[in-house]
C-alpha cells in the first residue's frame, strides 16, 4: 500500500526534477509548454502501463478536482483512498445496482432511501442515478469521509441534488461519541474521547426519521461496522415505516447481538433473506447457520441480510 508519505516524497522528487529543468515559478509559462507536455505524457503512459499490468478494469479519470474511477457510470474519488483501485480482471458493478435489481424484483419502487453509514457516498450516488426522483438521505458522521463524499457528489455527470447529506452518527441513544480520523471505509463509532478521533454527535434512527420528516422509507441500508445491533430498539419503534432493510452483519459485534436484532425484526413481521435476496431464512436456527457459515475461518467474515415487510412481498 502506498502511504501518503510515499506519495509526498514522489511529488517532491518530481518537483526537484522539474526545478532542475526550469525555475519553478516559470513552469506555467508558455515557453515551457513542451516540458509540461513531456512530463504529463510520461505520467499518462506510465499510468496506462500500470493499468494494463494489473489488468485494471475501470476508467481512471483525472480532473482538476482530483482522481476518480468510473464504475457503472459513477465517479469515485481515489485520491484519498485506494478502495476502488483493488480490482483486477472483469469489471464488477456497484453494490447499489444489486440493491436496485432486488428492489425491482420485489416490486418496491424507491421514493425514499435512507443510507445509514454512507461513507464516501458510493451507494447514495448510485441510487441517485438509479432513482433520480427519489429522496435520498445519506447519513455519515466522519468529516474526512464526508469531504470525499462531497467531492464525489460534485463531479457526477448526473444530478445529485436529491441527496441530503446528514453529518451524524446513528446509535442506540443521542449524545456525543467519537470516530476515527482519516478517510476510511471502515470508520467505527466509539465512546467519546481517545487518541486520533473526531468528536461527533449521535442520534437514534427513529428520532432522525421524525426530525427529517421521513414518514416512510422504501429502503434503508445499514452498514456501520458493528454498530448495527445497537439500532434494535429504533427499528422496533419504526415498525412498518420501512418496507425493506439491507443490514450488514460482521464480526465487529457479538454474534448473539446480531441474532437478537434478527429476532426483533422477525417479530415485527419482517421476513429475512440472504444477501442475494433469493433464499428465505425462515427461523432463528437457519439464520444462525447461515451467519456461522459466512463467518467461517478463511472467509471475509461479513455478509448482508435482507428484511422485507411481510405484507409487501409478492408471490
């Protein structure tokens, strides 16, 4: 992994090389246009060679605002994180495309989508592209992640004005907390305080619905790195105000806490399905077996479960 210090060192080396050719203040002068062309061409050729070497499947877009990759029509920043540069081989679509396909199969038309743990905005942006008339409420507590999200939001080739960005942590109660600093797809909310953390405010999800005037949400995605079980009471309070949930399950929280969450949703007459939304898990025992298989040694130890309000399902 290339650290920021390595990147900075590379840029200093480039600056030193350029200063050996021409005084730095004159780099933009028209007389030095051939030097500029040579340098930029060199970097472009090297980038293309690296993409071919790694069999990188996506378009890399260099713009004045930053460096982005284009995946399924969505531009995603890679200046702050290498998350979207890991791919090799055949291109894979964005997670929200799978969400949209699943919701269409269930005849759920999305007028309101709530993204709990929006991170860099990938899912919210992709849903905005899929559902341009929908209201999208994107909730993310990290200022560093939100800076990336805002950069992504500003450069899209489709309208993003239907996305409401809310800087807030979602937890079991309102009040102060902390989150790790830095743009990070794995940022986690912790008790207030601690080194290298950012102070944030948290709220319950049902309270946020009331505060934002969300009477009903067609779809809620919850991915908060182990904080999902803490939302149990809020999801119970929301009841049938939500048609469908997709919730991340991981080893960041105790297994029994996740099972308690699934039991609470099933008691609210939500039917549980696996990540593909194709296999219904009809009992607590089935859900436990499915999760234990997903968390088996050697696996990624993360999966999503779908919960559909039973009366909304079609045969």
